[in-house]
């Protein structure tokens, strides 16, 4: 009966292994490991399958094929590229997967463990120098054990809570990485577009200088002006050409910085469209509302809080490890025990019991482990204040930049209008011999400066309003491409 029963068990075991191999071959190799084997304890958060959705968006970022770089790169395309290729986002995404696995490990502590082993042996006994007959014994010994922890003083529960908080912290850190990346891409994009606008403006300045030189040359040829006017006009043209070349160099450097921020190959040629539309002007809400929103929902602060909660749970876990535990165990032995020789008589042994483990003395190691966990919790609590201080400082700076750049928009527009009218008047006066070349060149320089200020004001406002949203933690792809009203949500 024993031989027949063992044969049935082995046959069933072989059938199970074959079925599992077939399942892996059909599903695992073709479509990946089945879900029941990939995540049997349902520890995987949905964000790993659906992707993270940014504030104000309805769908996660879709990392599709790269855009056609022969066409002007839009801000929305730049954001998509950066979010899909930024290394810090990949690191944060891997941290979510790692913490999800830790959650599954913490949940697995509530389940029993089953182990089995089989050992083939050949025992030979010799009696040298005696008439006794040598003996040889061949066979196998088997061992199976089931262990299940029935009770502890909160260690498993604390570990599970800590794992859950660390997973929440990892997901919040991922959202914070998205916001930081968005802010960096927005800044790099508008820096590049500003540099490109400077390059175009310097080209217009050169054209004005060329027209001034042509006018001065014509007046000199007619005897209405002296040689000095022509020389000063040539000097102004040379300076304009030099400024144009410098602007071209700054533009190339800004485009290279943008390419680096996007995470695409460094030799990628990027062109930006010239945006001639007036920037949207929104009123900037009170600073306290922005700070309140950042304290409440900024992902970096949320991540720090979850980290602190995990550290507090770790204190309970560490303290519980020094308290008694109760385990249930079942052991089955066939033909002997592990790490022992075979028995000459076939045997089966089964043991069932409860084990109460009471730690008595650990050399005071538990005391110091608890103190270490408490110190870690205190450090994480202080880290919350540090993170909040850093986030709110960035919000205050972005808010100040947004208010300042908004105030500069109207002033720069008035300055540009006045400078254009002044240059037109000076040109007419010079052509009719009423004004000298110095007045014309000064008016031309004033127009160039006014055009630079207008470009700078528009770019600073566009960048500052989006950076304020990113530093507060409420910027999404929709807000980048379509614009978002500068008003934080209120509770």
C-alpha cells in the first residue's frame, strides 16, 4: 500500500509540473507570465498598468513615435518627449515597481509556507580486518514541512502598513518627478524660443541699420550729409551684425540645452515655430492660496509624509520582533531525517505541533534597533519640514516671477510702440535734413532695446505662469498646451 500511494503522489506531482510547464509555454512565453503567477496577492497598483494622469488631464502620457523634427517643435510635443525619456522619471517608475513587490512580500507573511525535499543516497558500511560482511544501502529520503505563523504582536501588520505607505510615497515621488520634469522642459523650451526671438529681432535691427547706411550713403552722394554720417552708419551696421551673430550663437546653445532636456540624441536638429500671438494674460491669485494648495497636495510633500508614516510603522515592527510568536507546523519524513543516513527499514514519520517562541535576551540589540527606528522616524519627520520649506520657497519665487513678468507686459508693449514711433519720426527728420545721424542711430538703438524687452517680457510671463503651476504641483499636459487659469483649487 505504501509503494502504491507513493506512486500515485509522484504521478500527480509529475502531472502538475507538466501542466504548469504547458501553461507557461502557452501563456508565459507568448504573453508574459499569467497574472495569477505575476501578482497572486494583488499588490500591483493600477498606475503600473494604466499610467499616471497629470492634473487636469484625462489620459496618461502616451509614449508614441517621435515627432517629425523637420517640422517646428511645439511645446506639447516637447513635453511628451521629455516625459517619456527623462531618466529621473524612469527611476521613479522603477521605485513604484520595487515598492509594489515589497507590499506583496508583506502580505505573503500572513500565508503558510510549504517546503519539500527529496534526497537520493547510497550508504556503504565496510568492516576492514574483520569477518563481517560489508553492506550497501541504496534509496531516498523525503521531507515536507508546512509552517504557519498564527500570532505575533503586530510585526506583520506593521510591516504591511509600512510597505503600503512606502508604495504611496513612491507613487507621490513619481508625480513629483513628473512636475519637476515639466518645469524643466517648460523653462528650456521658452529659453530656446526666447533665444530664437532674439535672433529674429537682431536680424530686424540689422535690416534697419542697412537702411540707415543706405540713406546716409545717398545723402552723402547728394552732398546733403558728410562722410562722418556714412562712417557712423557703417559702425552701427557692423555692431548690429555682431549682435546678430551673438544672438545666433545663444540660440544654438539654447536649442542644445532643450535637446538635452528632452532626452533625445544630442545631434538632433530642432526648430521652433515663431510665435507671434499675444500671450494670454491671467490675474495671479493671492500667494497664500498657492501656498495652501502646495502644502496640501504637492506630491513631494505627500511623499515625505508617507515616508514618515512608514517609519513610524517600522518602530512597531522592530519592537514586535522582540515579543513572543506562535507558529503552527506540520512535518513529514520518509526513510529518515534530513542530513542523516538512510534507515534500513522503510518508515514514514509525521509531526504536528504548535511552537511558542519567547525571545529572552538578545544582548540589548533589540533596544538599539528600536532606538534606530525611532531616530529614522524623527529624521523623516524633519524631512517633511525640509521638503515643505523647499517646495514653498520655489512657489514663492515662481509667484514673484509671475507677478513681476505680468506687470512688465503692458510696460514693454508701451515701450515698443513708443520706440517704433520715435524711429519713424527720426528717419523722416533725417531724410529731410532736420535731424542728424546721431539722433537716428540712438532711435534705432532704442527700438532694438524695446524689442528685446518685449520679447523678454512675453517669454518670462509664459514661462513663469507655467512654472508656477509646476512648482505648485498642478501642471498637466493640457495646461501646457492649452493654457491654465492661474488659480489654485480651494477646499
